[in-house]
């Protein structure tokens, strides 16, 4: 994912029928990772869990062929 903001294109290994969801997940991950950096101690685990869930879903999209 580019460091300069919104992901320009979806991961190349995602089937075409899942591209839109993959882009949504990339954007959600970008936002969650930014929020994690500034989160207080109590909220960090919730952000980590949300990030983990989105990464797992994105990985699942990659393997569904």
C-alpha cells in the first residue's frame, strides 16, 4: 500500500469479482492503522483486532479463486 494515501489499485492477486471489496478493505486498513498510531492504551487492542480482521478478510479474498 502506498504511503502517500489512498491505495491507487487493488492487490493484483485478488480475483476480479472481489476487487471492489479489496479496495474497501485497503482503505479501512489505512484508516485503522492511522488511528492505531494515535490511539490511547485502552483503544489500541480494539484497533489491532479490527486490523487483523480486515487483513484476514483480504487474505481470504486472495485465496478464493
